[in-house]
């Protein structure tokens, strides 16, 4: 099943995000085919202030475990992380 990880940064934590970015990207890359897509949310100044990560996981507990191991999460960047089952209904390359 697919899960959307909707992550909101704590206010004023852009430098923490930038300092942790390399480890975060390496972690996501290490997820292999379980990572479907990812990218930052942007504020009104086009600065990142959160993340959307879509992963494939066996269940909600597995998705939570993946989210918890993200270096951004471990660094305390996120004010909140909402993990929601998600159906990729439109333009899903796997559905072709």
C-alpha cells in the first residue's frame, strides 16, 4: 500500500533542514523502489518548510517506522508528520 508522509517543519528551522539535507536525501535514496516520489513544500518566499514523501509499505506501522528513521525526523525538524494511506489514481506510471 502507498502512504503519504505529510511533514511540516517547525518554524524557523530552515538551517536545520539545510544542514540535514544530505543525510535526508541519502536516506530516501536508500529506500529504493519503496520511495515513489518526494519533495519539499515551499513557503511564500519559495523556501522549503515541509516535505511530501510517498512510499510503499506493508502497513501503517511500517510506514511509521520509515518516517521515524528519516534524518529530518531524527534531527527534530518536523512539527508534525501525518501518515495517510494514499491511492495513486491519476498518472501512476505503475498502472500502465
